[in-house]
C-alpha cells in the first residue's frame, strides 16, 4: 500500500488541508482499476469507517498477491468540510 497526501491550500495564510490517498497495487496491469471515496459530504462517517476496515483487508490481500487491479481509496474526500 502506498499512502500519499494531496495538500489543499486554505484561504487563510498558513492553513492547509490534507487529503489522504491510499493506493493498492494490483498484480495485473490490464485488470480493471477501482476508485473508492467516502465522506464527500464531510459528516458522513459510515463510509469512512468502512474504508478503515476495508483498507486493512486490502493491505493483507495486496501482500498475498490477491489484488488483481489497482485500487485507490480516498477515505475523507472533503477534508475542508470535516474541519
């Protein structure tokens, strides 16, 4: 699993929001790719909780070579709304 962040600059100098992105590498470059996000409307927490547990399972599956296509997860798609 590769974890990165997209930095979103704030309106006030010195403020910024971080958008975490989790990427799981599939074993087959020709397999379909999947993008999953949660909390587009910041307070929607069930999807964020689900992705927390799903990412743990995907981490194990990736290490076992059981992930066919690339998977990208954005667990908090609206960090500004969650602030």
